[in-house]
C-alpha cells in the first residue's frame, strides 16, 4: 500500500514511543526511517531489520569513550542507528567548528544507512558532510554517503565500493564514521586521506536520482508492504488508551 | 494577565518573517499575546483563513459548476462540483445517504454520517469516482489516494434541515427567528487533510496546489462547498416533494446560512505540536495590529465605520445562542462593554489616534472586548494588513544549536521561559490532568491523573514541565561540567534532546509557545480551541461542555453565484440575520 510521508512519520512516532523511546528519539527515529525510504535507501528494510534485532530493546545511553579537538569516538553499545546516533552527528558538526573537518566514529552501531537524514539535516544548516562504513562477509564493501549543501538545500548521494579480501584494511564491523566541514574541498581532502583508492562503485545513486526518488515518494506516496504496515499499526496501538466510560467523559460526553 | 503591566517587556529578537517586515519593538510582548486566557478571547479577523479564502475566490474569479447531481427525490445520492481556479482544476465530491435520527452523532468516534465528501485534484474520472464511492463514506476506515486533498463528513441539523425543507415545499421562506437559533443546515464533525489516510501530503499541496497553498485553505474550501451543497440539497428535496408549490431560498437567507462545526480536543495538541506555525499566526495578527496602531489614521469616516461595526458585533453577539453559563456571561459582558465604549467614543475629543483607544481599552475593559476591538481595528485598514496573508505558513523544523554553551542555554531558559520555571509542579493540582490518545479513532482526550489509568501514555504537551525539568538538570550538570556545550550535555542526557531542540528553535522567535501549564486542574481547554478557531474565522462560539464547542463557518459569506459579480463582498465579518 502507499502511504503519505506525514502518515508514516506519525505512525512511526507511536511505534517508537511504544518501544520505549524518549520523545526526542521517537521524533528523530520516525524521520530517519521515513526519509531514508523516500531518498531511495530502503529505510523500511532497515526498520524491519531493527525491529527483528536487539538494537531497539537495549534502551541505554551511548558513551563518549575518546575525544580530541577535532574528533571523537562514541560507543554505540550495539544499538540501532535509530538510537545511537542521537548526538553523534551534532558532535561532528561542533568539532568541525574548530578544525577543517570534524569527525566522530561510532563503534557498535546497527542499520547505519539510517544516518542519512542526520546528514541531510546538517546539510540544511549549510554544512558539507558525509558518512562511511564497511561491511561484507566474502568481500569488503565500503559505503559512502555524501551531502553537499547549496543555498540551504541538502543534496545527498550514495556509493558502494567492493574490495577483495585482504585488498584493504577495513574498519571494524559496526563502526560508522561521520564527518563535517564548512568546505567541500576540505571534505574531499579528508576522504582522499582516510579512504583507500576508489575504483568504480558497485552501486551508485547520484544526487539527482535521490532527489527524484524523494519527489516521487512525496507525490505518489511511500510504498509499504501490507504486512509491515499492519505490524506497525499493532505496535502503535500500544500507545492508545483503552475505551472506558471515564475516557469518554474525557472527550466531552 | 494585565496587558498594561507587560507592555515594556520586549525580550525576543525576531518575528521570523522574511526580511523583517516590521519593527518588532511595536509588537505586544509574548507574555501578553501567548497567555492562555487571552488566546481564549480571540475573535476572527480579516486575516482569518475563511476570510482570506473568500477574498481569493473573488479576486481570482474562481468558477464553480456542478458536473453531476445524482440525488433521488429524498436527496440521497451523490454530486460532483468542479472548481476552475486559474489554470488549476479541482473536484468536490459529496455522497448523501439515509441516516436514522438516532444514529446521528457529532463526535469524532461516530461511524455513520448524512454526508461524506472529498476534495480532489483535477476532474474525477469514472474509476476515481468508484474509488471515492467505496472509500469516502468509510472516512477513517477507508483508504484514500494521493490526488485527494481533503476528507470530511457532516450531519444534518435536525432542527433546521427538515424545517427549511417543509417551508420551501409549501412555498414559504423559513422563519428567520429559527434561523438565528441555528444558522446552518449541516454540521461538519471532522475535516482531514495533510496526508491523512493516504491523501496528498501537505508538502505536495503547498507546492503543487497554488490555490490551496495556505494553511487549511483546502479544508476551508471543502466546508464552503458543503455549505453550497446543503442549500442545493434542501431545495432539491423540497422541489421534488412539492413541484407545484416549492420555492427556492431567498439569496439573503442563503447567504446567512453557514456550516455548523463541532470541534473537540483534537485541536488542542495541534497548537502545542506546531509552535512555529502558531507563532507565525500570532505574529501576523500582531504585526497587523501594530501597523494599525502606528499608521491607521482616525478620521470622522473611520470613527463612523467603527461605531457601525461595534453595533454589528453587538447584534451578532445577541443572535449567538449559547447555554453555557460562563460563555453567556462573557457574551453579556461583551455587549455591555461595547455599548458603553460606543457611547464614550461618540464625539470624544481625545480620540484622535488608536494608541489613545488602546490605553482606554487596557485600562477599563475585559479581554473579550479588547481583542474584539483589535479585530475591528484591523478590519478598518485593508491596505495596511492584507499583504500579511502571504505569511501565515511556516517552515516547521525544530533545530538544535549543539555548539552553544550550556550556561548560555541555562540563561536563555531563565529569561525566556521564566513563566514555566515559576510553576510548582510538586503541587498535585499542577499535575491534575493528562492528555492522551484514545483507542477510539486516536481521539485526544483529557484524563484525571490521580483517578484514571493511562497516564503512562501521556501526550507530550507539557512544555512547561519539560522546560523546568530540563533547567533543573542543566543546573546540576553545570556543577560537574561548567564549560560544557549543549551537545555534550545531550550525550549525557539524551532524553533532553526534544525539549532543548524546541527551546533553541523557539527562543529567537517572538511568539510560539503557549504560556500555560496544560496539566493544571484549572486549565481551560476551551481557550485552546477558541484560539485556533479564531484563525479559522468561525463565529457563534457555543461551548457544549468544558471540552467541545459548536460554531458556525462561512455564515454571511458570498454565494458561489456572486463570486465573479465584481462587487466588494468582503463585509461578512460578525454576520447578522437578514431582516425577515
């Protein structure tokens, strides 16, 4: 079925609230999922993955385990990005105010694709930013999200590169790097410095295509599997108060 | 709230309007404007959404015609009206079914209605009509499509509908005195937009539907069309019942008939959830008032018009039938004070500018009279205020400023949210009620915290309590982390992100957060409803309990047939009954 952006965000707020998220978290998480889906990055698949895993049940604070002038390391404690990225992107932004590129590494972080809307929000502030992470079993895959900011408009793009085993030294699994700058050149220099030589991407979604995905979802609605939708409605229903004579009085009867 | 006492305070920095349209020094302070009791005294004014919509329809010469009118002799069936607004086309589709008198329920939890309707982008095709027929009558249970902008339903006014049909069928016009009691044939009980149930997202409407790009414009238009259809329906039934004798409604009576509306608590959380939008609406009203106070010239002609308007408001209020004792007292006081004010104004030598009148109002009159007079003053100067209708929408995005020093955030809270910090939440009465969503159509309701279950599912509408808790946490956090910035505070206290984001977004704006404890035992939800409804432009505010209200929409507004008449049709504020 197709649902509107507003409809999905409002339902997801209730879903995450029913899972014990704080207000700030459920407001944010509902947008991370919805917008990732609208940009064309399978936000709902990441949500289904999160719902079936452990990253949502462990509702605990992330820890700042290392911090320098321009960088920091955060322990995400195995949580989903829906919870453990909370302030990490903002921290990278704050770091970027004192160095050319601010960087935060989040260790132990699930569904990392959901970082996208955090980056887009930074892009709306005029910040150039990106994120990278590794995954894969037989091969090492490097995922790159870039957000270019132009006149307060954020233009995200996504690339995935494949490397042979042993070809590069991949970062630890479940680690996510978020970086920010006021300068596009500084971000390019930073990427050239920390990333391996990149060949042809195995998957690439250009900014124009992502924008087109977003617009199409906005106009035609977001496609949601019926089964997932009804699962979400069931979860959301936990936040509704059962009917009673007293509750009807509370509506003015 | 004493308005005079707070006139000097002007702490905030921006209206948030593009290009800083006006000097904010002339605006009333937030502690005056955002006070809940004052919000509960607001009256519709010329920048209310219905007024703007009608001006737009007249200015842009909207063409509306009926393309299908498939009603049986008893008025059941469907109708389709096509709107041509410039290059844009929309369809209003309405379904009418039989409903037993005992099944009629105005509450949102109802499952059957006399009328269900939708506003759709473009001309409806046969397959679309089929889809609408299958889903629109189901309302919340149905599934809508992205071409739909609005979904709504309405019930007949039992008192009026049959009476008007009977009168017309016998060749008579309805009794004016009975019309004064009700003022409409049908009453809408819910109007949905903004992407609900699969309809077009507000982001799409705002960008792709120029005619309805202002907040609630599509919803208001749907009610306007409902008003038109309700008249056509009674005339149709009367003419089929008695073809030989039936007559059509006089145009004065048609104009006087509006649409009834029943509104409950659903509107209240909206005001809390959309502080930037509400702040913008208040800013538009206050900038308009400030312009009139500063630039509106008081001439003999203006005074004469003002006196006539006051007389009209008195008559309108006299014709507003309410049973709620508190509202009744307020209406009587308003009429008495306006009569007194009118007598004082006639020939008063000192009344040469609006500041003089404002000072007298603050000194001697109730909030209802003050805010009514401000609505009238704004009405007098279209050339000073009408451009503000472009600024009623807001880009709603709460934004964190993570780099700010935590000590600065603490100071900000202390200066801007002093009203919240002054509330003692340890008192049981300060936490007496809680807001929640019922499983019945997710209807927002109020519960008593110490009596009812459900407080664990409380809606997050208690801004004041959250601000105060956040402030206390910041104070203790600063003892250990004196040089902290906001982002590090949030890493230590992630549960504070939402309220910090709100505080930092709202602080630079002059208006936004309603200054009240919405959990207090004495809190009046009706004030919230009235505030929002005044921006819609409703009249005949008639509280039916502490928690819901009936009112009238589009009463006195021009008819579809008059939209392209070239006449000035913008005089339908505070409508009064035609002379019978």
